[in-house]
C-alpha cells in the first residue's frame, strides 16, 4: 500500500498558516534540499482546495515554463468539501467527508502520495488515521496568531501523543538575518533595521549598499542571483562586522541599485571602485563565483585593494569538466527580453551551471524563493559575460591576472560538495597569481551549500592577519 507523506512549515509556537508571510528570511539551499527530499519518492500530489487553486492558477495552460509543464504532468488529487470539479489537467476530486476514497487511492499501485502545505487537509488525514508520515520544518520564530496544527486554534483532532518520531535532524546553526537565538522570554521577529546608503557610479548609476561593523573596510561582491539583502550575504556581513567595517552592495540591476544601459564589465568595475571610494579609498575585497571574476578583473585594473579573497570562480580550465553551453549569454538575454524570466533562471541554473534539473522545481515550492530569483533574471547576462572568456576547457592564458599582486586567498569546497569545474578553476587562479594560496574547506562549496560561519572564519583569519608583506606559498592547500 502506498504511503501518504506530508510536509509542513511550522513556527516555534505551532502556527502552520500562511508560511509565505514569515519564512522568507529563512530561505537557503538547505531548506530547498529538505523540501526536495520530501518530494523525491512520490508520483502523485494530494492537495487541499486552497493549495490546489493556487497551483492551478499558476501552472494550468502554461506551456512556456518548464516548471509548469512538470507540474501539469503530475497527477493531482484534490480533497475538498466545496469544489464541484477539478479542472486542472491530470486532476481528480475526492470528497472531504469520504475517507474510504483516500484508502482506495493508497491501495492503487505506485509510489508515495505527497502533500506540500495544505495544513487543513493534513489535519483531517491525521484525525482519520490516514496520514503515514508527517515532516515538520520548524522555524525559530514566534508568529503569535494563525492556525495551529495542534491546539485550540488548530484544526487537528488527533492526539499528538499518538504520533511516533521516526527521525529528527537539526538544521544549520546559523540563524537568518535579524533573528535572535531563542531564550526566555521568546522574542518575536523584528524588522530589518539596516540603513541603506547610495553612491553614484561614473556613468550616473545609483549603487545601493549597507555598512555594518567597525574596523578595516571589507567589501562583499556577490555572484549570480545574489544581492545585498540575500539572507546568506546578510548573515556573512553580520559575522564579519565583529572585526571589519563591512560594505555589502547591490551590483547594478539588482535590489536597490540602478541599471544604466548598455552593460559592460568596465562599468561594473567602476561601481566597485565607487564603493571602495565610499569605504575610504582602499579596502579588502571578497568575491563569490562570477563576483570573484569581477573582483579579479577589478584588482587587475588597479583598484586599491589591500587583500583579495575569491571563492570558487567558475572557470572551465580542464577539458574533462562540464562547461556551460556556447552562447549562454545570448540565450539568457533573449529569454529575459522576451519576458521569460523563469525560463532564464532555469536555463542559467541547469544548462549553464549544471544544477540538477529538479532544483528549479523545488525552489517554486519555497515561499518567496522563485520570486526573488526571477527578480534579478535580467542580470544573468551580466554574469554570463563575466565568465564567458574562461569557459574554453583550456588552461588560463599565460599572464592572466598577473597584475593582481596583492596577497590573495582562493577558496573552494571539498570534492564532496563542489564539482571539478569549480575546484579546478580555483586551483588555476591560485597558480596564476603572483601572491596567492588555495584553501579547500568543507562549507566553502557554493554549488551545494555555503556556510556563512565557515566563510567568515576563513576570511577573518586571512584579512585580519598582521602579516601583509610576506607572500603565502603559491598553491598552498588546506583540506
């Protein structure tokens, strides 16, 4: 007999209603992985009325979005006491008051029957003894109001004590930006109190940045999809602000920054130069992925950078490594200009960067995640242009970035978390620079999961070192 497996997001005070209004700051690759693991072994979706109508409105009749095609192909069963029919293709209707229909569904051959959200349906299944597995993703936030799965405000009528714990797993120790570890009394989530600053780049583009902490100035340069209020980048800035004055900025076209046409790498370098000027005229710089390539180009152009750290620059320098398809920049440009922002995101992630094909689908299921990604889709051609010269499958040209003479740390993840392209590219950069060393460490692999605490500790060790003159051994490796 098939199992019904449900996944719900729940606050610390047991609220399961409208998680899209309070889970946003917690978006991370780990959450996406957790949601994906719940949905991996199923071939049918069981939905309550509200979730069904939301999904149908988003995907029914949509033939241009691959995610929509995937969702339209999955058999859906909606359980409702009020709907008269289920119009979405591959959909069927079960009456809410006929538990025998659920039993018959479970007796059909196939894989698991999955539920994502649909709290009222989950509660009813619990009360009828029809739910086989309940996965709760618990968030350290007190919402204070809304439906609870168990309790006076909740719809469930089953005894929670009758449930048996199969497994529990602790998530990342890092809390999202603006959160506090729960003590007594528990404090509710507070709003973001960061103060936005702006500067004007030489071509007139407004560049927005946040400044936190005290100490030597340190500038963070994000990669594709990143922006200064991305939770992971905010957490990283928060950790580093204990030792540095951290400047985290929106690259042009993202967040609160402007986007003056036409784009060029030279304009992006001028943007970074303007941030360095705002930081006092010289600074340390960290760059991630395409942001690492931008930081290297900026350092080679002579920007006043004391020390440089670059993390997993996506350079295809080995013929055995998987490379982005030719014409990546042109293709994502055509998609965004045609208004197909979702397809541009999917193409860049899967075809461009080699993410598993199911990842975009998982991100659709995380409240707010897909919207944040598609909001910066028009900047993906910029990232593609930055990395395009280094996707040949051949070693870096002799003398590449030879002008980057400041002490430089090249960071990458281990073989278990980073593909060959990122590790080989990192090693090639470390070998090419006059004064660089390579460090390989778990938690530095952005292809799977960046760990802000590991990044912050690594950067602090490097940037806060008192030895600014002795070159580190070229190609030094730390596992």
